[in-house]
């Protein structure tokens, strides 16, 4: 028998915009910064968990298996099993899904599931021509061979490639993520003005949430080694406007492209954790559930239109659980790009897409924008890829509690042509 699974608590760091050079925190630093206060307020010892699962995409060389490194730094004990998952942008959500399945099947009772990413620490990579030259130099065994190798050196060998740029390019279709958003915009006739207007709304909603104090119970202050502290998401631009954004040039498809730096998610560092537990664990430790995980879904499609992944995943969840778009109280759809989010909404409104791709009798309907990303999203917050899926799930729970809502879905597109979604009911 499948057991019910609950989320009892969670916390995240502020999402910090990557600027010039590595930021103050590595992925493990970030995981520890929000993990310590989260564990400190629990009525049980940190070693009471069965295991730790952390999503992380850009693992740095000094922190192999960051889940294990974070668990040890959090004082969870040397016997704590911890592993790191990587499914691109879905990694932080996958950690929750994996925990959900372990607990549902009776293989665990309490798991710390999270995501952490420090995109500002993404490495610079030498070009392959440079790597081959370094290899030939290291293989030279005598003076003449070394001289011969040195004479073959070229300045281009030392021109580094930004690892993040290559990581955000799909190797199958040879399109970067921004270009896939352009494809979606073209397919559904989404305009530049619509993209910019959506981006402005994201910033306005986040600014309003910060001003109202809605994020105080979710965001934990992060303290750097130099004594600096960070207590809020710093990418928000409250004064954003369509007029200002219209001045930006398209990044990927000039001159007519729709995707700009202003209507795309920001390159950001951040981490998020949730505590996933069974009924037995809650009774044992005297815990109160915030929400129940009802179901989850992963779907896949052509990588060139990866931004439509949420449409497939959410629709399968709705089919399986007898839901409609209208019956959802809230939807958190990660804002990789404004064009991508708008494309998902357009796909549900398209009778042809819903019939031919989703297997529905007709259009799924128009989703109420007032129930979508009610406190802004990654365009204003940023998108630390390994953490975002965890953050949107945590925030969905907190937003439902604040607004007195019952049922919601957190969903996101995933580079490579995947969509993930988790169905949550507030307690």
C-alpha cells in the first residue's frame, strides 16, 4: 500500500544575482546557510533523517557529491547517506520526487530534500585545441620535443570558454535555451511586447511580496565568511517598465528576436531545502504537516521546444487526478523565459495542440493569470538551476497557506526536453 507523504518544513537562501566573478557562496555553502536554521528549529536531532538528497547541476571540483559534503557540515553524522541528483533545471524538484517515492514505498520515513546552485562559480573551460596542446606538451620527454611543442602554441589555446554557456546549449539540436524559447515564441505568435509585459509583472509581484513580508518565513539570511550578510533576493527591479525593457536588444536572434536579458531568468546563486516525512515520522517527532505530496510527473518532448515540458507534465497530472486548469488554486511555473511561460499558456488554449499532442478532446482552457506565480518568479528572482524546482515547490506551499488555498502544482521546463510537475495539497 502506498503511504501518504508530507512536507513539514522548508527554507531557502536569498537568491543572489551573479555579477562579476565568483559570488560569496559555493553550492555547499548555500545549502548549509539555509540548512542550519531549518534543522535548528526542529524538535529532533539532525541525524534523525534517513538520508539527504540534493539537486545540483554545476558541481564544483572541491565539492564532489555536494549532498554528502553539506550533510556532514550540517552535523548530520558520518553515517548519513547523502547523494546528489542532476536532471538540469529539474534537479531540486527531482530531489523532492525521489524522497516522495522512497517514503511512499516504505523505504524511508524522513528525508532532507533540496537543491543548490552557484552559477557564479561555473568554471571557465579551455578550448579543445588548447587541451590537446597541453597534452602534447606534458607528453614531451626531452628538450627538443618540448621546444617543438612550444613552437606550436597559439593565442587561441588560452581563450577560455564559459562553461555555463556550453552547459545551456543542447548538444542534440545545437540550440541554447534562449533559442528554444524563441522557437516557442514563433510557434505560438508571442510578441516582444507580451514578453516584456510579463517580465514587468514578475518584478512587480516579487517587489510587492518583499514589501509585504510574505517571504520572511521562507528566506533565511546567509552569512558570508567575510562578515557580509544577505537577507533578500537582490535581482528584483521594482521600477521595471515595458518602456525600459523595450530598449534592450534581443540576445539570441537579432534583430527580430523576442528573448532579451530583461525578459529572461537571471543567472543566480541560491539553495532550498524541504523536509519530507511519513505519518510515522510526524508522530514520532511531534511534527505538523504543511502540505501533502499527492502525485508527480515527468514528461519529455523535442529538446528544441523544451519550454513546453510543463504543459505535458501538468496535463498528465491533471488527467490522472481528475483535475482541470480551472480546479487548480495556484500554479508555480518556473520562469526560465517569459516567452516560454506564455507559450505554455498558449498551448493549453490551442485546440490543435491539445488534441494532437496532449490527447485531449479540445483546448484545456485559459489559466487565470492571477493564480500563476502570485509572488513573481525567476525573471525577478533568478534561476539557480539546481535549486529552482525546490524553491517553487516550497513557495507554492507557503503561498497556498497564506491565501487559504487547497490545491496547486509546481512545474518547470528542463533543458534537454523534459518537464516536471508535482501536485500539492495544503493541510
